[in-house]
C-alpha cells in the first residue's frame, strides 16, 4: 500500500495472488528517515480462487495408429490458485462443431492420449487445454491444430530399377513416395535383395 498516515494502525493489502502464503512487516518513517522493520507476521494464506492462467505450448501428434496425443506445458504451482488442480482437455476433428472433453486430474500431467479406432491416420484436430481446481473451471488455451498418429505407409515406392556398377555393387533407385494422409511422413526406405 501507499505510505500510511501516522495515525492509522491498519491497512488493506491488495493485488495478492490467491492461495499463496504471505508474511508482512511494518516499517515506521518520519522526516529523519526509515526505522527498522517489525518482526514478520505469522504466515497467512490467501483464499483459493478459480485458476486464470491456461497451459501453454499446446501441441502433440505422433503416437500409434488410432491415437490422438495432446501435450502441454504444466501450470506452475503458484498459478494453480487452489487445491484439486487439474486440466480440461477439449478436442474435435477439424471442421466439426462438437467438442469432446476429458479431465486429467493429475497436477504433474502434461500429456493426454485419446484412443479410438475410428480416427484415420494424420487427421487434423482442433485442441484446447484448460485448468480447474476445487473453486471451478478456469481459462482455456487458444486453439491449436494437432494431428492424429500415423499408420505405416500404404503404398510401395514405384519405379524401382537396378544398375550393376561393379562386380560387387549394384545401384538401386526408385521414385519417392509423395506425402499424403495415406502415406504419412516417410522417414526412410529399406532396400531388400535376393
């Protein structure tokens, strides 16, 4: 608070964080200077409140076929604002109007995996992650796009040909598989010979 009149013996301290322990000291001052601070007060914890800070770095992807993996950066303890803290994960296929909602009750969690056989590989989902505690649900993050897990490539490379370059070596070449939802991101090829 501002400097308090010498005849006043109490003050209201504002803009404190919810569910945080504080201690206070009082310092007297006059025209000569500032005196020694008082001994600290007993620790006092402010009341709990609905959390207002949403998780950040919402992303995900990867995982197995028929999985949607969602990740986020956990909210620090001083921003949880009360007991019973957890996360609310909401997602829907891109273009859909209805959200699927899941609750992750662990404070330390930073990941949620949704499994459903109807999810096609590399499908885009709109995702947002929020917070809650015993006081209620708080803020949701902005929407991020996360892709479901990939399947193994469903097509073989085309145009395979071999050219003998020496008595002990053959050069094999092929056309690369183009990226699409059915092939996923091709990370490498395996060449077999017999």
